């Protein structure tokens, strides 16, 4: 049964003929019943699992984050790091090739092309975990009401004030934008507007800021 490992599929197509035979000779077969734990969360697996038949759920707590099918490998991250990964559970009757951890690590250390497959996979998982953590951190803030935010009083300058004066005021306040009052109109001027006016358009610093303000201000 172990001889059925398909070495034409990634990552085993990156092994040399000698390494492929070494892997085949070391393979075992694992059978898992529906719902059975294959790798417990944060545990160090003794093997690299290659799915032959069935399907496997990868879970972060109670949440299913991915579903593995025949030909898929898992879990390279826990294998390389010695733990610290999600849990894996048989969704149905499942058969897996089991490549001993010691040999898998030996092949990873010996064969850079074989190793690259697993390190790319680990990198993707770490990126996904970082994105999930960032989303979890920002989620409460994104759901907050505008009325719940702590806001500083609005700073308003007159349309006749010069570009230089307004730039100095922004610097003093640590602000990136100021409101501009021009009669019945209220506009806004940003640091970028000031820089564009002085550098790209070469306007004199004594020019009134009202001429570069944007008056299509949207409020909530």
C-alpha cells in the first residue's frame, strides 16, 4: 500500500530518485474514523500526513478554516516547529500515508527544493494568522459609532490666511488637515495640498489658502 505514493505530485516530485525510494520505504498507513482527532491543536505530530482517501478538517477552535482532500499534505507548520498549530480531524473515514517526522525533517534539511514547498506553506499560514489577528483587533473599532469616538475640537482657519501660516499651524497642532472658512462655505486643506501648492505649482507662500482648499466636504 505504501508503494502507491504518487511521487509525480508536489512536493514529492522535488525529491531525487534515491530520496523518493527512501520516503516510500519509510511510509506507514493510518486509518481514522469520522470525527477522530488526527493532530490535536498545538501538539507535535510524529508524522507528515499525506491524504489517500477521505477528507480532513483543519480547525481553529470550533471554526473550520480549511478542508483537505486526497493528495494534500498536513501539517508542515507543526512538523517543522514541533507544535503550535491548528487541530486536524477526520471528516469521514480517512486513510493517510504517514511519513515519519525524523525523515521528513531530514529531507527538508537535505533538499532545498523540497524544503521550499513547506516553508512557503508555513509563510502563507503565518500571514493568514497575522491578518486574522489584525482583523480581530480592528473589528471592535470598525463597529463603533461615530458618536462614541473621542474627537478633538475642529480647527478652522480663514480663507485669507497664507499657505505658510497654515503650514505652521498644522505643525504646531500636529494636524494633517484643517477646515477652511470662506464666507458661507467650509472647505478643507491637507498637508498634501500645501506641499503640492508650494512645490509642484510653485505658488508663493504668501498665497491665500482659500485658493487651494477643497470645498466638497462630506460630513457625518
